[in-house]
C-alpha cells in the first residue's frame, strides 16, 4: 500500500500521526507513505519504522514535489513487481496527479481521498482553484475508489456522475476521550456571562467575519456575553482590526492555538462555526463530546451529525441575520444550553468508534 500525503507529522518519531500510521501498517503487509515536504524543512529523505516506510520529497517548489513524489513511487513499484499495489492520494489535486502517474503502466490501482467539500461553489477563490477543481472533476470519474468524509461530499460526487458504488463514506475520527470527559463533568451552572467559542484556523474559508458581525449585533442588546477566537492563520491581523472596528474588543478575546482544546471548551457555553464550506468539521463533534451546543452554517457534518433543533442550530452560509438569531437563541433560552449539550454528549459517545475499529475501516477503504 502506498499513500501520497501531506502528513508531515508522520515524519516525526513519537508523534500521534506516526503512531496512527503504524496502526494502519500493522493491518497491511507494508505501508509506504510519500509526503510532500519542502527542502528547507530538512526532513530525512527516508525513514522506516517496522513495516512503515516514509519518504520526504524535500523539494524547492510545488512542481518539484510532484516530480520527486512520482519518482519515489515508481521506484517502490519497480522494486516489487510481484505485488499488486494500491496507491491512495490524499486529495484529487496534486497528490492525485502523483498517484495516477506512478500507477500508469504498472500493476497497481489508484484510489482517492476527499476531505473537503471541493465542489462547493465557495471553494473556488482563484484561477488556480478553477484549474484544480476542473482536474478533480475529471479524475473522480477515472479513479476506481473514493473515500469521502461526509454524505454531503458523496452527494456532490454523484451529481457529477460518479458511481455511488465507488464511494466509501468514513468520517474523520478524533480521539474524543478528553472531550467526553469534559462532557461528563460539565455542570451547566448558570453563569452571569454567556460565552461563545470559535476554534480553528483564521483563514478566509472560515468566514469568521460573519461570526464577528453577528456577535457585534448581539452586544448592542446584551452586555453579559463574550466571544473567544482560538487559533491562528493568515487572517489574524485582519480579525484584530475587524474586532476593533466593530467596537467589541472588551467582549472579544483572541487566544493562540491550544493543545488542550477540551479544557478550553469546558470554559465556554456554545461553539460557533461560520464557515463557507467544510469537509466534515471535526470541531463540531469535539464540541458535542464536550457537552456544548453548536451554532453552525450548513456545512460539513451539518445534516448528518449536527441536526437542526437537536443539539444545535444550523443556518444558511453567510446569512448574518440567521446567524445572529441562532446565537441569540441561547441567550434568550439558556435552558437550551444544557438540553442541547447533554443531547450532543450522548450522541458523540455513540459516534466515537474504538480506535481498532476505525483503523480497520480505513484499511478496508483502501482495498481493491
């Protein structure tokens, strides 16, 4: 089995990503992972860990990463011509091109993984995106199997004419143990300050502006509320200036990435996600496990895991009036915080697969 991936943390001995890949490898004769890396990162070009083999491209450009990855993959296949290989690409873009080129003319099969809602109209923000999505539309019809993380993405593929029998739906699984522990211990005592929380990347597709403008509307009527944005990303300075211009600095806090998101969630009441699009939106599941109700745009697992009126409020993307009203619902009806939070915690407990079962399903999705 060969994976073409961006998972740089797998190159770091002892990391959670390395441990996860070792679990996959135990279910296979061998697992080879080709990882896109930059020359300046200076990762070892090759590492082995039992039957797990890792290769870093260490290239100076995106094009260089592609050509180096193809070369590595074809060498792996050349060294073992007797085996029937499967190559799985992490996306239908550059890693897919690598997978298809390495498999061309060899006794091997190419699979795809799709982790984001790439055929959502909001995904395209540049000419480069248009080219990448155009290629993806082509390649999803050519590959033999596709693993997606949500029913939403599966439906988008089927509208393009992809045979549903080629599609495996397997949501991303996170270790929910710490979040479930927070949910078990949450007391739901009425606090004088109702706190909203965003956790994630500060980037355009997250549409955090929608969340800030909605919160600003609420502060005109309610003073006993606060908002925390936890994360980092290219829009950090923009968000700081936006908070200042909306005059909500006294009630809004930006904090760095936290290694202990579960504890952060224990300190807040409602999780908010205002994205233009998501693949799955694992933070919604983590919040649910932590016993939090959620307000989210209709993205990712909304409609599958998060159901309107059952643990959360789901609104249209980029609809400020709806998002404001959704947040206001928990201010006006504080008893819903406990009702929705307890519902979500129970649902998350049922959703969480044992690690061994999840690993088994992932490996099965790679089978030819």
